[in-house]
C-alpha cells in the first residue's frame, strides 16, 4: 500500500484559469512526486537532480495502482 504526503495544496489560479490539484509525494520515497498535468496524473522521480517520469494514469487511483507494481 502506497501512502502519500501532501507537499503543495490545491490552489485557485484566478478567473478564467480554474484551479490546480494538490501535489503529493510518496512516504518513504520523497523523491517520487505525484501531480496532475492536464488530463493525466503523473509520477516523477526527482532524485539526483534528474526529472524522470516513471508512471502515468487517467486518475490518481489508476496511477497509484501502476506505481504499486513499479516500486
């Protein structure tokens, strides 16, 4: 079971721009960041100064299921 920790709250981007979803990281692997980009939720590995996408899903639940098999 993957546990998440919120690292950035959801925010309002102003009139006409809508809002942004919160950003999360995996507890125990804080180098793995989960965020929403456009239509997808993605998991990025930001360790060692690199920024590498490791998983993608249409919902956060789908992403966590994919990520569970990779971690």
